[in-house]
C-alpha cells in the first residue's frame, strides 16, 4: 500500500532531479503499484494538503515548495532549475536543493526584475522584504491565490503603495533573511521519506520560534494538519 509519505517523497525527489514531476506510469514503476492505486493515492495526498493536482486530471500542479507551472519565481543552481510558488516557497526550494542558487523574481510581480543569490547557505542581498497579505488560517481556502501574493519588495513603504494600488490588504512584512531561516525549518523535512504535514500545533510552534507573531500568522485550534 502506498503511503502519503512515500508518494510525496518520490514526487519531490523526481522534481529536484529532473525539474518536473514523475508521471503516473513513472510512479507506478517506482512504487511497484498499479496506476489506479497511484491515482487514488494522489487524490488522497491532495486531500491531505500534500499536493495540488490539475482540476481535470491527476497531474501534479503544485507540491510545495515547487510549482510545475511558470510563476514569478525562478530558482537556478548548477544542478537544476525550478519554479517556486512564492517568495516563501522559492526559499524553500533553495533549502531543499541544498546548493548555491539564484532566485529571479520581480518586485511586487510588476516590472523591476531582481536576483537573490544564496551562496554557502547565506543570502547575499540582505535588504529585501516579503509581504504576507493572506491570513494563514485561510491559506488553503485558495492556496494558489495565497501563494501568488507572497512577493518580494525593497522597502516597507513599497508594500504600502502596492496594496493601495492593487486593492490588496496589507498583511505582515518580514525581512527576507528571517524568512530564509524560517523556510529551512518549515521545508526541511520535505525530502524525508517519512515526511508528514505539520499539524496546526506544529505550525504554531514554528511560527512562535521565528517570532512570527502578527495576526496574519494566527491559527485556530484544530486537529487538522496545516
């Protein structure tokens, strides 16, 4: 029987090695299972918030921190190239590939392109910020929208004008370096064959550890996983 953990592991491993997700047939061969069982488990993994599939077929669209469709965040190392769903996810990709990387994005998903380099585990550009406008307790209401709004800015003042210009609520603004350290902890288990989704209590503990105490990070009490 295929578990969420081993299915998740094989997908993440395939993306890191190849730049794209394994097919149903690939997963069937790797997991020594028939394709019907793989499809069923993909939908189970989606219910577990471990993957986002295309609406009309069991094909991986997103498996955090990776996107399998183009986004505003492109991560490149000497060993591969990937898309991240958002600023937070792009740092998660960097943590998982465990290599020197260059993240290319645009400020506020507008016209100014910037590059963020991570060398020997250290961010070289230290003056950027990430804006988190969507409350974490609603992150999975529309996870694609949530991710698309976690963007890089040069100053907190930029966030103020950007939110007014686009009629998007102002949320929490955090330094890039702090979210880099947070991302290493948050995504650090995603290439573990025994991976499990963080529980709500786990998430609260990690948020507290990194002093993410704005109301945006508040979570309700629940036995569900984040």
